[in-house]
C-alpha cells in the first residue's frame, strides 16, 4: 500500500501538470485530446445507421447494447493510455482516488472535485448518454444528406431538423393489426401511430413523423 506521503507527492505532481488545478485534471484532459475525440466521432459515424431503427413499445435492438460495450471498451483502453503517459497504473490511480475521497469525507475538502471528475471520466458507462450521442450523429448525417440534396440550408443540425418531417418504416409487431395505436420510439422520441388498413403482424408500413430537437 502506498504511504500517505507518497500519495501527497503524487497529488502535487499531477497538480503541477494541470497548472495548479485538480490532480485529476491531467486524466480528464486526456479524454479531451483531439485525436481521441476524432476516434469517438468516427466510431459514432460508422455505426449511426443502426440507430435509425424504429423501436415499438420501447424495445431496442440488441446491437445497440453491443455497440455500447464497444464504446465503453474504447474509453477504458484510452484510460490505460492516459495513465501510462502519466506514469501511473490503474491500481495507483484507483488508490489516489480513494485517498482523495478520504480527504473529502474526513476533512470536508472538496477542492479536488473528485465526484465531478469521476462522473466526467466515466460518462461512457451511461447507456442513455451513449444513445444521445448516437441519435445526434444520426441527425447530423441526415442533415448533411439534406444539404447535399438541396433540402436544407442552415448549418446547425438541430435547427435543420426542427419542424421537419421524416418518413420512417414501422414493423407491425405480433398481436397487432389495422386501426390499433402503436407506440414507436425513433431517435429517442416517442410517437403514437395508427396501423393503416391492410397491414398486419410482420408487415411494414411507412409513416410520416415530425422531428423534434
């Protein structure tokens, strides 16, 4: 176990690297690195098509959770890269965080803002945040496609999507048929659609929905 003196010296070393800020700042900066952010963008762009799926009754494709697992693993791998660059191991990092937690709990000193940094560093673990990232990438790609086809002129994706309509393909689930109201999730929004006449379970119908920002 690392001594308190050694942990104090480690904190001071990291604080010096952050310009006098929190000793956790150098770790967080590693996640803001431009090259890593480019990798995150590429990850989302390559998988966005899977997140255009319509989800009846709150169900979600299994591939979404598989992609989230890959996303978490990418962040975990990058954390190892950051720690290596800081001449730290995962064990020493966890030990330092535990020491900072003791300081905050026993001395009431929260100048390190441990929980704020840990929440930021571990944000990739949150599934809902991951979905918002992917839905945002879908909208960005749809807006870019609209620009190429001359349908949109504004630069902001949300501004372009607001007030517009989108045609989606909806699969009628088992046990449902014409005239019934079907709840469908699309890009994180809930829509209630009536199943048209002539469409039964296993058939797909086209519906026009208003896109929300």
